[in-house]
């Protein structure tokens, strides 16, 4: 079954597009964190950003950069933040969010962790990193 984003790519549902090329599409998030919140997606339906082929990933980042530079010129903000969450729609996507304060990046409530939990988790992840 097609994702919401694939339906946008196929023009089965409307979107507020801001940029497009043969491989990628950028459009305004209809549930924005801030004015100008944009989603950049590959047109090919791939669930997770880390599942993209290396070339496509790099090309998506270049496309996203172009959109971010345009966004900076259009929406008054201190920065354009970038986030990849991927829980809302099972289709790789990058959020570009104009930021004036850190709270502008807040997608949901935060959980609390103790200092020890943070340390244990960091050590566990670190032990599996292969550079």
C-alpha cells in the first residue's frame, strides 16, 4: 500500500510543493512546527533514510541543502534546523524547520532518563560502532 508521501508524489493527494526534481520532492508540512516547516523526500518509496543507497542519500542531502538555503532567505529565523524522525510516515524524509528557539524542534513530549541510564546507553551504542 502506498504511503501518504507516495500519494503526494503520484498527485493522488495535493501538497504545497516548494521544490522538485526527477528524484526528490519538497513540500510544506501540513502540521508544521513553525511557519515554513518543509519535508524533503525521495520520490522512490523507501521506509528508512538509512535504507537509501549511498548515492541517493547524498543526493537527498544536496537537494535538502538547496531547499534549506531558500528557506533561510524566505522565512525570518535564526537557523533552519534539520531532523530525521521517520515515525510518522514510513517513507524516508527530512524535516527542515525554521528555528528561533529550541522549542521549535519539539515534536512531542520528552522522556526523562537518569544520568546512569544515559551513560549505560551511550556505552552500549559506542561498543557497537565500527569506524
